[in-house]
C-alpha cells in the first residue's frame, strides 16, 4: 500500500511541480518535448497552469502523508482525493482523444486510467486491512 501511495505521489507531484514552477514549459512540452498534450488546448494561461500545478502538488502532499502514516482513514482520504481529481480528468480526455496520434492516445489512456485503478485499490486495501478502527495498516500503533 505504501508503494502505491508513494508512486501516486510521485506521478502527481512531478508534473504538478513542473506546472507550478515552469508553467510555460509545462504547457508547451508536457509530457515530453514534441508531444504537446496540453498546448493543443490553447491558449496559454499562466495563472491557470500554476493553479493546476499547485493543486496537484497539494494532492501529492496528501498522498505522501498517507504513505508515511498509512492509517485507514488517511489512506481513504488520499485515495478519494485522487479519485476526485482523476475521474473528471479521465472523462475530459476520453472526449478529446481524436486530436492525438494513436501512440499518444494509448499513452494518455494508460496514464489517466492508472491513477483511478490505484485509488480504487487503495480504498479496497485500506478497508480490507484496517477497517475504521484507527490503527495503522502495517503497525499496531493506536491512532492518535
């Protein structure tokens, strides 16, 4: 479960930090130079890109906190936050795939579906392993 939380935090945090600190570069080059997944939705708006970046970094912080102390309520909150972001993001892109090459469509679908699957796994695993008793998932330390 910690690995899933850490990988999710990394997957959210890296592009989020890119958008926050280098918004124009993110807009023109995400996910890699030459791919331009964001720039196809012109025009560029620095404020919007920086806000997106800061919110995604905030999600990464919640995921990191849950990885550090994987208590069921915190893991569920992190997983739900990931779903609240990832499901609408996936739905938007499902309706805008026609403007991308087949390789980009496949890559987008993988990168957009995976966070949803991981969040659902985290919800399932946290319910299975810890219930709502307030104990840590991997250690018997009481919830404080």
